[in-house]
C-alpha cells in the first residue's frame, strides 16, 4: 500500500496507528481449536489454514525452520506482483509482500538489502520495529532494543508489532484491509502469513494470529491492503494469493 511521504507516515504513527509500548493487552495466545490442523508443505515447512466459521476470517500461514532457507528482500525498480517476484527468481520457493513504500516506489522506512541502504527515509525507532532477514532472522522491537545496522545485509522497518514478547498488543483502530505479517516462535521457527479475503482491522488480525496455537514471541505487521500477497512453490504446497497491485519490494526464500 503506497504511503504518501514520510511526514504523513509519522503523523499516522503519532496519531496511534503504531504500537505504543505502554499499550499492552493482558491476553495471551489461546489454544488451537481441535478442528484446525497444520499440514506438511515439504522441505521441513508446514502450512496452516483457518476459514470461517472456525475463524472470523480466512488466514493462511507458513512455518519455516530456523535454518534451511536463505531469506532476503527483493527490491525492484520496476514493481511486480508478489507472484512476479517469485517467478523472477528461479530458485525461490516462497514470496510474500514486503514493507510500506511511497509513490516513487521507495521504502518509507529504513530498508537494507544486499548490504546497501535503499532510500533515505526512516520511521521513529520508538514507534516501529525491524525485521532482519540476514545474516539471521530477527524481529527487533526498537521501542526497547537498539538496532545497529552494522553487518546487517537484509533488514527493513515496519509497524505495528501485533504480538511482542508473547503478548498481544493493543493497536489503534484502523480501517479494514487485507493483512500480512511475519512472526517468530519460542523455538526459532519463522512464520509468514496472510489474511487475504476478508478485510480485517489490525486488532482483529492480532486476535486471529494469537489463536493459531503458536507459542509466539513476536509478530510484525507488513504492508497491507492491495499490496498483500503470498506465493509458494513448495513440494507440498503450490499456491498463489497474489497481490492486487504491483509492489516494489517483497520477501523471498531460497532453499540453502
């Protein structure tokens, strides 16, 4: 979803669109309903899907092991759909939309790929988080932990954190839209997911994610609305929930 300038982004954040450190909800993730299953997607990956009426909205989530895949941001001067980003890399087995961008297709937050910074904009560190993909995958809550970009080859800012330190965050009300997210669990597994069909608020998305039964540590919202899309080319899962619009950046997985 395009963002029109850094000033607008910061204004939104200050108005409460981002996650505030003091706005912690007391609710922890609840147990997985017995009827909902994870299925083997191959290459030590798993796929989760929940549909109404078991869930308030359809959600698809992929789980990857901590090791076994190389992750990176793909930033293209000529935007592509998420499926297009996957097809552009013959080795890629998974792609999901990346982070917010502006009308010039430049990231609106700190963005590092291939050891280089792209663009000049950056969100307030106290009102955002950083998804690091390489040299290792981390979600850094910059409201409390310092981010040092030294020796980081792939990383980008986004907002808000939907779950932080295992606690569902209280996020400000926002209009309903497609949603996508990145997450980590206590075992170090890596998750990427999408809520594609039913438009939901960020608060509703956080609630749905918490009910997967995953022992989450952190979950970070990615770009939403028509930018959200997912494509997989795995032995046990070949699917595309394509972005409605073309996006300049995406998250890509290649098998090691």
